[in-house]
C-alpha cells in the first residue's frame, strides 16, 4: 500500500515535535475526538509530563496505525482552528497540497444524531450553592441563569433545581431516568466535589455511578441510542495548573476574585454508548469560579454555544473552542477543561 501520508509525517517529525509541543493537549483532544487513538492511549499520553515526549509518542502511535489514520491526522492539521493555534503549520510542507490526499481515503462521512423534536428533550440543572459545612458557592447563580437561557434557546425543556441534599439528588436523577424522553438529554451539575463524586448540600456524596447510571440504555429506555450530555462544574483536586509563557497581542488584565469548587472529582467513561461528559478541569486540579460573574468553564461554554450552534457546529468542536478559551484565562492560575466521549455520531444542536 502507498504510504505517502505516513512518510509525510515521518519526514516532518522533528518539525511537528517542535511545533505541536507548544500546545499538545489541544492536539490530543482533536485526535481523541476523531477516534484516531483509543481512550486508553489518550489517558496514557495525557499522563506524560514532557510535552515533547507526548508529541513523539503520539506521532509514533499514529504512524503505527497505518496510512488511513495518518491521512486523517493531516486533515486535522489543516483545520482552521488548528492553524490559528499553530500558525507555523500554514506554509509548511506537512499540510501542503491537499489534492495529494484522496478524500475517499482520509475521511468517512460521520452521521449526525437525529435532533428534530420540539422540545429537543430535557435539560436538568442542579445548582448547589449553600452547604451545611462547606463554603457557599457565590457566583454559581450566574452559571445557572446562563445555562437555562442557552438551552431554552436551543429548544430544551429546562428543569432547574437548587440546593439539593445528596439523597434528593439521587432521587431526582433516578426519577428522571424513569420518565425522561426526547431526542437528547442534558444534565448540568454545579457543586462542590471530592474523589468519590459531588456533594449535596448536606455535604454527603453522590457517586459518579449514581449520577450516570439512571440514564444508561438499560435503565432509561426513553434515551436508548440518544445523545446524553453531562456538564460538570467542580474541582478535581487541590493543585494549581502551571502556566507556560506564550506570546500575546495585548496587555493582560488583573485577575478578578476567584473561588474554587472543592476536592477531587473523578468521572470515568460509561460502559454504555452515546454519552459525552464535559468536565471543567483536568484530574487533580482546581476549577475556578468568579464570585460575581460565574465559573470560567460554564460561562465560556454558554458563550460558545451561542456563537457556534447557529452555524451548525457540532458540540465536540464547540467544546474544543471552550478548551482553548478557558486555557487562556488567568494570570497566576490556569485551568484546562477536558471531555470524555462515548458518542457514535456528531451532535448538532440548532436554535429553534
């Protein structure tokens, strides 16, 4: 078999290592969402501390997977969003001459979930602000208001809940799983968290399985084969993201007053299909919330949904824009959202 694209990567490997290592986590997100690597490979690559070593292992993994995968990777490098992040790619031979690459080899048409009903489905928002022992989550009401506004605009029936104990959260989710219907389901949880899950207002924990399981294909017949989107605003640890120096085109502003949302919050990819779990930060790190304006992640998410949904952009691509925007916020403290994807098709949500 002709290995034109595999050889293209191999011949330009040093350039790609030097170029992509500046923001390799963005590339990993694109590659994982395009399913060019497995979730296991993605997690292993994410754990590598050296950015250059991440790129080396990624390129080796892609070349070992064959010509079609390399072809798809080069198509990713040609995307406008990637060229904006890595401008030195634009005039380089590694992405030159698109005509050399056969579209029939590089890509297969990815289907979209059928989203035609009105309302589209249910969007449930659980906003825990006041707690028995933990600090009040000031600013979270801004997130709740923005989420409700955007998902109503997108055609969802929005159901809002505030200040629920752990038992109330469990019952609420279990009851929803028994009754919910529609073309799509969205669950937004805004709360403190720790290693085992999220806190109710009584500081008891709701585990990840208790959040997710009511909506699997076995337990929720109404959502079998339908996309299920979980948006989680909570810390996943007590560490601050380290910053790296990048060039900017303007002055940096002082940081506004910030707070964090608790301890380690660990979600795993569900065994069932059609789930997308978007988390506000990477494993082990703080997730920031402005006490007046709301959280970095949720505010960015809503802005990007408003901007890109009318253009027919799929949700995973929109979340990449959120990743990029949030990663640029802050001066002393940084944050990087992540997504875990078990989707079979693209999810496109158009305003009604």
